[in-house]
């Protein structure tokens, strides 16, 4: 098959690839709608009693677990812990006695569920896909199957636990505002971030072109220190990896529009919520 070379033209302004705004809004609203199920399960667990709350995962789930543990640590007196599934299987934890929250379908997670059941713990699982191993009746005691929105589901558990413990007086108002606004605001932040990323990348490319004789380390320093959001382009949603990589190819293609960083999104969201309330 013969390929014909065609001139490529950059699209000006924001251009989000594979971004289905309505699907994202529906996904977040669907996760928020899980709250009655989560509250019912937590009520049962609370009634039965527990010695400790363990958020256990591996990979991305472990990262989300660390986030929610830090969140609760600064706000609650509840005994909350986080464990990496593989490390837990290797080293164990003498403090572990009663309740665990897990997600995933990997070998380590399946083995971990069996191990914690042997210790008499109750397992509350969030699973993305129905019909997987961890959705089987003997693999969990409480189960919610819903795709994506992992952090949101974990934080909903954390918030209700703190509410039950008398540590979240604004729980009802908080959830009312979240359910009314969060999905739409997150979608808008994504679009705003993408537009910001386009202008940011465009300005960096212009700087590089105007300073071709500068050593590479100086350009990197200008990138990391000369902007109000330093050293964030290597993390988050960027598919090109970093602005440095973007400059190396001397263009700001649509792939690089995905510099709509998670941290920048959260900053925008925080600013919006503060301005609105």
C-alpha cells in the first residue's frame, strides 16, 4: 500500500482528543449516585464494629489508597491504614484485624482477599468489571461494581466513615453541592486546562525558537522556574511526557494538548469552588 505525504496543519486553540464530555459527566454522576449503597454498607460495618480500616490495593489502586489515608489522617481519629497488596502478602501486618477495602482483579489482590478472610476480616470491594474473580461471592463481603472514578468512590467511603464518627458536620450540604456541580465543573476544568495547556506549550515553543543558542539545561530551568506552575508537566495527563519533550520535537501537536494536568485541574476546581461559595 502506497502512502501519500500530506501537509499537516496545527489546529489553533483547545482540542481535546477522545474527550466525550457527556460520557464523562454521566460517569461522575453515576459514581456519585453510588452514595446510598456505600452508606448502607458502612452502616452495616459500623453496626458490627471494627478495630481498623485498611485500604489495600496494588498499582493505581494503591496510589488512590494512599491519597485517602492521608486525607483521613488529617481529619479523623479513626484507625485508618493503607497497605500495598504485594507487600502485605510478603510481610503481613500485626495490626490487621477486621475490615478491608480493596479493588482490582490481579493475582496479588485475589490472594490477599483469601488471606484476610482467613484472619476474620470483612472485605468491602470496589470492582470496575462485572464477572471478574473478585466479584465472586466468596471473594468479598460487600461489593460495588462500577467502572472508573476510583478516588471518588474511596473518598465517599472516607467521608461517610468520618460522618458516622461525628467528624463531618457538613456532610449533607457537601454531598448536595457535589452532586449538583461536580460532574459539570470537572468537565469544564478539563476544557479550560486543555486551552491553558495549548497556550503554555505554544509560548514555550516560541521561547525555544527565539533562543536556539541557549544550552538545553538553561531551557529546562526556564521551563521549570519561569512559570507559575513549576515542574508539573512531567505528571498528569500529558501524553508527550513533559514540555521538554514537546520542545524537542519543535511543535505543539494535538497530543501535547493533553497537558491538562491533574494538579492544574484540581487548582482550577478549588478556585472555582472558593469563588462560588
